[in-house]
């Protein structure tokens, strides 16, 4: 919905609120640009079922560390 642009987020929230559909709204970003809503830490990145990278050194430490289960 937005990447650090709060006004755009509010503009999108108003119609959802009027339709009583706020539960369907997700605020976030898919761009790692350092803007918007960011996760508290990245423990692992999985794309199409494949592990692409593990713990991030560029974000605060993840509160839970994922475990890789071989099988």
C-alpha cells in the first residue's frame, strides 16, 4: 500500500473503514528501502519454497531464530 507515505495509507484506510472492512487492510511494504513498516529482525528469507538467505546483519536481531529441518 505505501512505502513510508502515511497520507496514502490514510487515504486507503478511509474507504475500508466506511465499508466496515478494516480487517482486510494490510499496512506494510515489500521494498527493503528502509521506509515504511519494517520487521523487527529478519531470521530467514524464503522465496518460492527455497531458502535464499538466513539471518540479516542489516536489521535489528530477530526475536526468534528459524530452524532448518532436513527431511
